[in-house]
C-alpha cells in the first residue's frame, strides 16, 4: 500500500477541485441554464472521483443550449 498522508492528498485534491469548478462553470454556461449550480456540483464531486468523471463526461456529451438572439 502506498504511504500517503492526508496533507499530500489534500495538496492534490484542492487544486483539482478548483480546476473542475472552473471547468464546470464554463460547461455550465454553454450547456445549462444554471452555471453556478453546475460548477458547485462538479467541484464537490471531485471528492468522489468516479462521480466527477461520470458527471464531466455527461456534461461534455450534453448538447449546447439554444441561445435566444
């Protein structure tokens, strides 16, 4: 088993959560009507990696929303 302590895990997890939150906001603006909720849910889902990956794949495959011009 690997010998990682909690500090090392959080040093990687927090920056990844910030990056995923920004990616979630950008995708949320393009794909949904609630980008802040999308960003928060993707940022929080980083703590369960398989959920974050599945949610990110779902957002990437979702069609862009129609914008009124």
